[in-house]
């Protein structure tokens, strides 16, 4: 939580008359509360934005992981089919010899 710095006149307590100082003090407290609420809202928006970004990042990573797995499966299938073809060729050539 951020602290709000008061003007020097308010820090020293030189408010003039008692009534005038009290009303300024109330206004100051109210403005401080409004400022704090505004800061909290901004942090909440950032948090929500960060959460959304993190969720989107997870989705992208999941998609990339799925694509990588599919690529690996395809590569393995191609390797197996190539191996089977080589075995067939080898069997055919070994029978002829």
C-alpha cells in the first residue's frame, strides 16, 4: 500500500482556526482514502491483466506442446514405415541372392 505525502502545512498543523483545520483534515483524510482506493483498483486491474496474460501464455504453451507431440508421432511413424520398407527390400534382395 502506498503512503500519500501530505503538504508541509498540513504536517506541521498550521491550519488557522480550529474549524478550518478540522474541515481540511477531514478532506485530507477523504482524499487519502480515495487515493488509496484508486491505487488498489489499479493494482487489481494489473493483477487481472497479469492473470489473463498468464492464462494466454499457458494456452499458447499447451498448443505448442500438442504440436510438438504430433510432430514427434509423425516423425516416429515415418521412421517406422521407412524401416519396414528397408526390411522388405532386404528380404527381397536376400531371397534373390
